[in-house]
């Protein structure tokens, strides 16, 4: 419920605190005819999480529009980072994990309202047609091994689409999604993660890396 301030200026500058939902920032930018963020509509989570993990979809990444960030150290000191201070890569950044991200500034551009809505529709349509949006999930589980090789394709080719464990299953619509069939536990999802990693490693000799973060699991798991 904190860090919820959002300000979008007419010149395309976006000042946003880290607790704002990414979808909220994208939708308000679209309403003000600011272009560039349309493909991120529907990506879950906060702006803070999206920036730290360099969230992206349909060929666009949030870091493209990043200007600067303000953090606080665990001792309470305020620090500023410009774009040149941070290295962004696929679903990763060098923003310090032991500092609290407070707010960020993005710079986008004014756009053609028709083109903005068209891009938003393309992204929404692409998501609806390829992802199991009718079920609860944590989004994409694994990072794509490369720009030409998708994790979902590898899991599919390993014959794992539709695999069930407890209340969870590997989606038969998109194999990189593990969906909750109604009563899944975190342990059920974790078990399917292990199955997918093992089978893909055996078949393709590729070690799938997690895109999600695991929190609260016992050390042995």
C-alpha cells in the first residue's frame, strides 16, 4: 500500500514510485497518449519489480525508457542511479539487491493515439491467444535460453504439456506457465519446476534458469 505516487507529464516524462502496479502506469500513459509501453500491458507486478528484473514483452523492455532511480540503503542513506550506472540484461539488472528501490523516472514520447491503441491491442491479443490467462499463475516460469530458443518450446518438446502434480499443472496452452487448477500449493509448483528442468536437461542438455524468484522454501529444496 506504499510508494504509490505516479506523475506523467505531457512531454512523456514519467515519475513513478516503486509500489505502483506496472499495469496502472502503462494504462495511464496510454490514456495520456504516451507511447512505448503498450507491449507491457498485462504484465503483472509492481514497477519496482519490473525495473529490477527488466520486465519485457513482445520485444520491448522497460529499461529502454529508464532514466534514473532513487534508492535507500539499509542504513537510511538516499542514493541516485542514472541510466549509465545500471547495466540491464535479459530479465536482470545491476540495481543493488540490498537497497530499497523508492522511485524511478522514465522518458517516453508523445504518440499517435491510433497507433498506441493498435499496439496495445496487438499485445493483448497476443497474450490472450498464447497464454493461459483464465487460470492463476506466476507468469513465465523460466527464462528463454536465447532469443531464438524459447523455454516453453523446450518443455513442450520434452512432452510435458498438461503434466499435473497436486493442484498444479504445466499449461497445455503455453508450457512455460504452471497454472493453479484451484488448490495448488507452492510445493506443487516447485515439483513441476524440477520435472521441467530435469526433462529438458536430459533431452536437450540445456539448464533452464528460473525467471521467478523462490522465497520461503527450505534450504534442502
